[in-house]
DNA sequence: TGAAATAGAACTTATAGGGTCCTATTTTGT
DNA sequence: ACAAAATAGGACCCTATAAGTTCTATTTCA
C-alpha cells in the first residue's frame, strides 16, 4: 500500500499545532491534550522530530518543544523522511528486492526511479503552511 | 512507510514479461519460470489483474494470459490500483482518521489532497513501457 | 473422459508498524 | 540540597495486515 505511516501523520498534526503559536514552549502533555492523541505516542514523535532537527527542545521543568523554522520552510518531505526514512516507493534501488537479483541489468529500475523522483518532488512542494487554516 | 506492496511490484514484473511477447499466451507456470517468482503467488497476481481488466485469460488446456492493450497504454497507476486499491497517501478523506473527527473542518485535508493528487498524476505518467528495456 | 489450465475463496504465517513503559538525565523552584 | 517536572533513549509487546499457500470448482482441449 502506498500509505503514509500513522506516526508521520501524527507528526504533521503536532507540528501544525506548534506552528499555530510559534515561539511558545509546549510540553508533550500540552500537545497531547491539544491534539487528542495519546501522550506516549506524542512523546515518541516529538523525540524523533528533535533528533532530526525539525524542532528544538528544552529539558527540565518548564521545558518543552518549539518550532524554530517558519511553517513555510518545513516541507512535507522533511517530516515524512524524519519519521519513515528515505522516500522510495520500492527498495529496488538498494538491490534487496529478490526479483532484481535475477536480471543482471534491471529494466524496472528506470521506471521506479522516475516514480520515486516524482513523489519526492511532490512532497517537497507541500509545506507545513498548507496544513494550517 | 510510503512503499509499494510486493504484489504490485510483482504485477509490474509479470506484465512487463507479458508485454515482451505480446499476443502470445502464457500460462501461470510459464510466467513463474520466466520471472523466477513462486507460482502460487504469480497465479494470485494474475487472477487479480484479470478481474481488474488489465489482462485477459483463456481457460482450459492451452489456456493462459494475454495483454490486450499496448504497453504504452497501461499506466503504473492502473496496476497499483488494481492490486492495492485507490491511491491515497492518507485515508483522511474517508473520515476514518481519528484526528479528523476532532476538528470539525479539518485543515490538514487540503494539504493531503494536494499530495494525493500529485502522486496520482506521477503514477499516471509512467507506463508499462517505461519498465521495459 | 482425462489432463491441464484458470477462478475463487479460505486459511496460515510472517513482518512491521504502533503503542507503551521503564530508566536516565536535565532543569527549575523551594 | 532536594524534590518535582520535563525530555532522552531505549526495550518491549501486541496487533493489524500483507504475503504466501492450499484446496476445490470450473472450463477446455485432445
């Protein structure tokens, strides 16, 4: 299935919430309440987003998360890649696909690369801004 | 993960094989040998492709499968939809997503619809021909 | 009539994503 | 100094779903 992972979906919701009041610090439980998503899951997503440099965090009491880039500058591709890894519709390119080993010069690769590129650019043209009212 | 299902991947391989010698009748076991894919799986894919009108079949001894459209006329989108169902990166549109129920007028939908459209058109521009040498 | 092929459904298995929890670390306030 | 509140990071289980197999029915040709 060509489907977004749930975590990536949550990430967009959470980031859109952060973007609404940019500059403010929100804790994981704040965001859990605002988004109606379970707190452990929200926490998990936030940690990944920090690790990938999409948001910044402060520790300790009064700690929390902030968006340090403008919503227009955060691409959907960045968010998805942060949570799901590289955007590729097939792992054919990695050579792990069984079918590929058979054919010495895989004729399919060209076609899938074309598709992968199109999808990546589609996701790079949509920004967090597009997910806000 | 934004990833193609294995079955859809197999389908492209199988269809590309059929396209190489168009007009000829190939049995499931023929195609299994040519593609090095397990026969039961090849059979399963072929049945779906027939049901969705991508290929035609003849029963009985000397039966088999043929491609009745030109490779250029079979879009990647058609193949993927045949095996995986409608191409939509989120099922947000169906209203089944939990996050959507909360917000009366979902601001995310616009963004995802834009992405869905881009992906669909990307997959509609690639044809079976692109997967052949 | 038998052999070879597709049709279709049902069943089993395997994988991976989703979700939760636990421990460590950091910071603020008393 | 200590307690509380927050993030960091990892480990774990669990469930949903795709993948693969098998069985039975039907069709067709020799």
